[in-house]
C-alpha cells in the first residue's frame, strides 16, 4: 500500500525529530511513573516489578560477560537506569549515548556521587552517527532502543565500527512476530498505533534485525523470543500495564494533567502526550 509505505518512510526520515518530540512531552512522565529504566522485563512470582527490571539488566550483563576491565557502550541509554545497574553489578567503564537533552541531563544528575559510576560517562549524540573512534568498545548493548533506528543496517554498521575486533553486541528489542501480516488491516493498524504512541518510526519483524546484523558482519550466537520462553517468566511482561494500582494512578494523573492544562499551569498538548502513553 503506497500510503502505508509513504507514512513509514516519512517517519524514518524524521526519526530524530519524532523521538525528541516524543520524549520532550513524555520523559518526565516515564521517570515519575515507570522508574529509571524505561523498558519491560519478564518477571518471576518472587520478585516485584523493579526487581524484575534489574534482574533483566544484570542477566544481559552476565550473558555478554561484561567484566570490570572492559569499556562498554550503552546505545540509547535513557536516563541511565540500566547503565547504573550494570555498572554496579560489573564495575565496568560504561559510556551511555542518548540524543535527548532531558534524558542526558537526568542521567548525569542521577549518577552524581555514585562511586561505581566514576568510570562512566553519558554523552548527547545520535547513535546513528556515533562520536567515537573505531574499535573503542569491548561490548555494546541496548535495551529496547534500536527500535528507534530508521535503518537497522546503518545502526549496526555503527555498532560494528565502534566495537573492538572480537567484541560482542547484545540487547533486547520489540519486534513483530511471525504471525504479523502486513496485508491485514487490523494487524497494520495495531503496529502503527504502537509505533506512533511510542515515538518510533515503525516496528519490524525479527528477521529484519537478524538480517541486518549478518549483513554488517556479525555472527549471531544466540537469539530468542522471550515471550516463547515460558521458563523465563511467571508473570507476563505487559502485566505492569494492567495492575489495578497503575490503572488508578493513570486515571488520577490523567485528570490532574487535564485540569492543569485547562488552567494554564502546563503547556498545551501535555494531556495529549499523556494519552499517547496510554
């Protein structure tokens, strides 16, 4: 469908503007409502939500064999939640990169005074054009960030470039499953709505990511769908969105934000931004 293609291509061309505008409107909401790590995680019965988030991050660090003497890149670091967790867990030197000034400033603020962050740094830059020399990092990781990349091959080329020979890349990402049918209007509308409400150009199938990794020279050691690995999770990754407490919290803050905008205490469009996240 030409209209579908042109819509997605337009969003890809304007990926940076879309992402910056989205997080300009929603960044503070994420911080106060979701926490310091802006991603999902599988969860076991004996842990709370934040516990599952940190275990998810430490599991990634373990799988990537991040060690204290390594230099690591967090590509799309948010406000530094995963970076701080992994730095505490491994004592590695971690660089975080993010293109949003609010997130960079918040990451720096939240990291100040933490002894395990002394070897770490956050810089503002586009991960499609990284300001690092080639062969700078032992490990590169990302958590639900590469979905913002308009061109997966170009993104992975940058990752490959900044990795040292023999370095390793890993992460978690949103993908459309093999059940997704581009020609099914309902499927396409759901994908489009999810992409639009999360400030990303589009959401690709796993094969797009895997093909791009191979094209730039990566060898794929392991990849799997966390949803299909039942042993990884007692509680669905999306459960936090359905918890009654959070539903009431969303309702309460939605009304507060609407009244604040109506009274002129916050900028016009703030309520629409809140609705985007719902």
